[in-house]
C-alpha cells in the first residue's frame, strides 16, 4: 500500500516536469511581436511663449469711377422740353455752365466763344438750334439731344454724337399692348431719312407679333392724304415729331379724322393728349441725362470712335387720355411742350 502511494507521487512529479518543459518549449517557439514605433513628441509651449500672428491682408481700395469733366450746356430755349434735361444734367455736372440761346443778350457766336475760351471738355446741346450752333463752332466734342431730324442738318461728324429723340419702340409697343391687348395693326407716316428708325420700329413690331404699316411723306398735305387712306385699316397710329410733314392745321385734321374712325393716336408728349391724342410715349429727362453722361465718360477715356452715332434711350413715360382710351391715366405731368417744338 505504501509502495503504491510512493509510485503515485513519483508519477505526479514526472507529469509536472513534462508540462513545464512543454510550456517552456512553446514559449521559445512563439515569435516575438514587432517593436512599436515611438510616437512623435508633442511639444506644449509654456504659458509665456507666443506665436507670431500672420498679419491680415491689407484691404483693397475700391476703384473710384472717373469723374465727369467740366462741360458746357447749351439749350435752344427755356421751354420744359429742354430745361428739364438741363436741370437733370446739373445733378451730374456740378460746375456746368448753362447757356440759353433764347437770351437775346447772348447770341450763339458769343456763347460759343465763351465756351471755347473756358476749360469745358465737351458741349451738351439740347434742341436743334443749340445743336447746329455747337456743332458748327465748338472746339470740343458735342453731344446733342432733343433733335428728331438731325440728318437734315448734318449734325453728325467725327467730333459729335447724338441721343435718340424718342423712347425705344420696343417699350412703346409693350406699353400700348399692356393698355389695350386688342391692338394688332399700327401705322406710321414719316419723312425721308429715317431708315434706322423704321428698321427699329419694324423689328419691335415683329418681336411683339403686331403688323406695322409705314408710309413716307414729303409734305403735310401728302401726310394727311396718306393717313386718310391708312386709318381705315389700322388699330392705332403713331404720330412722330417730324415737323417737315406736320403743320398745326394738318395735325388737328389728323386727330379729328382718327377720332371719327375710332383709331387711337399715340403722341410723343403729354401736352398733346388734350388735343385729342389717346396715349403719349415720351422720354424721361433723367434717362437722357444719364445717357449723355455715359457718352461723355467714353469720350473722356478716348473712346469717341466707339460711341454710336445716335445712342438709344432706355426709359419711357406713358400717359393716357381717359376719354380716348377709356382707361385710367397711368401718369400725369405738367409738361407744356408741343410736338412742333421738338426741332425748334
């Protein structure tokens, strides 16, 4: 019995030794793990250490637009058609001198001599007489406005440019169609020399899907004859400020005939509504002034050759005659100028 216990104890010691050797062998056979790379050192600045700040970029100074040069403003007379534009121009040219040719004490020759002796860099001529005198005698570039028949007076040359006497036809048709969507056929009678104007009107009519009928007249009597033939086949008539074919007598006969035929007539200023015009499409003084300023800035930059012979306007003023259109008036004005005064 004791022998068996001694044998069991011997076997136990043997098993423990074998297990220890096996564990030792396994530990030597297992590969060691790869060494871990050292992490980069994180440096913490002491409290009194500072980092040099990056200076902010200097703000870019805005480019100021060029200031309009000193100009002289010559007006044919003091009537509102001219005076309103001159007044609007004074908001752009603080030191502008205004010369009124209706002042008997200052004839055109004397006025232009004063202008040529001054430091004016351009002349703004408003009305036909002012434009004729300025283009003929000014020693600096001339920009004219409020002149319809400029072709007849050779106002365009290498040193002069013009501004349209009428608002854009596109805006006129759009306004008329808005007031009366039923109009579809328009008529115009004008004197010779207005091919560009006719082309503009035809393009605008095509764009708005209306029919435009144009006739060329050479006298007021021919105009009245053509109108009486045309009026029965149109829904509206455009009266243009062409004083070569329009007299006071013919004007009244035309308006009376239009009323009898129930055809509304569009006139170029509001004062003609009381004569029988149905709707007026007129220019805006501030728009004319801004257009002139832009032309002068181009001239100042040495780009006169890039300025069109006649620059179009962009704004329109609309007013209606309640009795003729039976529509509420869309604008009111105290303007007293007449269509026959546009070129005088």
